[in-house]
C-alpha cells in the first residue's frame, strides 16, 4: 500500500515505512505497489530511518564483517544521525538488499561513496545502482566510489579499480 504525500512516497513495510524523495521517483520510476518480483530502489528518508534500520542492519553488518574495511558501529551511527543515506532494494514484499552511501568532499571534488552493500538475488537489484549514480550526479559528485570486495569491479559496468588497499597482517 502506498500513500502519496507531497514530497515523499510512503510505503508500508511490515510495521515500518520507507520514504523516497520525489527526485528519486523521477530518476528511478519507482512504483511502490509493484508486486511482480522485481526490485525497486528506495532511498530511506533520514527522518524515518530508525523505523527501517532494524530490517536493513543485518545486511549492512554482513557486508562490513565480510570486508573488515570499517566498523559497523560507525556506519550505523552515520545512518541514524543522517550523515549517510540508507538505500534498500524493495520487491513489494521484502528488502532484498541494502546499501549505505555518504558524500565526501576531496581535493579533487565531491565523491559519493558506497560504504556497504549486501543482499540476496543480486541479478534483480544490481542494476539499481543507476539510481545511486543519478543521485550522485544530482549532488554534483565527480564519481561513485565503492568500498568493498574486488569482485564488485567485475560485475558493475563502467567501474574500475583505481587504487588499492594494501595490508600487512601483524601478529
């Protein structure tokens, strides 16, 4: 069930609400009542993220534990205070995937960073990255950067590994 209210589309998800800005509606052609099994990208409004976070947090935590690139508590804090955005792939019945983004100003320009992403049924939601790319472009970012496993570069069109993280394990 969807309720269209001014600037946001409110989608009832169990006992939570997912909200998406009207700019993302135009970008993605989001259809909240779709139940055909295909996933739709939803950017959760920071005002309501605490309602959705318990459903998405296990996916984000799984991504973070897999890579060890950051601390789950830091990502969670940034999401809950609105410093980062939570995105979900919603199929009309459940969240299939979740991702977090943050905007970072570098000396070379603004960058949209996908700090974590995980889910099931990747083939259904992987193309939704175009919605995050459109958001980054609207925010005048020079690129979308992913912190994650090397495999992302193989499955995402147009992405390339530009730098490396080099570790030496200490005993």
